[in-house]
C-alpha cells in the first residue's frame, strides 16, 4: 500500500477531486494549509506593492493499494498542473498496514 500526499493549488481542488474519483479513488482527506515556496505572490494596496511569501494551498492525503498508485499520481499530475511555478508537489510513502476500526479487519481490503 502507498500513501500519496499532494500539495496543490486551492483553485485546482475541484478538478483534482473529480479526476481522483474518475480513476476509482473514493476516499481521501484534505486540509487547507499555508506554506512557503518558490512562487511569490504580490499584492497592491493603494498603489503600494506588498510582497507576501505565504501561499495558500490544499494538502491531500490518500492511501491506495499498490495497483492504484500510478493511476492516482497520473490523475493528480494531469489535473493539478498549470505549467506555472507553484503547482505543488506529490510525495509517496510505503504503508505497512491498515486497520478498519469498525471491524478490526486489516490489510488492503480495508481500502475498498
């Protein structure tokens, strides 16, 4: 099993969510986060330009069976990208075990 964590633009969340559902990823968690990156956002207020380095993003946490890893990553890559600096990152980690709290079942079947 794999844990796929993605940090994406908040404006792309709806499209990414639909792409994940299209490939069969029906459960994931997400949070609004703020981070620092290479993208620089500037604001103009009363004719004065202010540079801010805090960037609003959405953080997705997805656990999938190994056979869904590539489809999940491709869904995110194809739907989250704009081609501009600040599109985000994807991190992949191994998951050694999963348990379903309700039944106590464990293993990859708990993800279905």
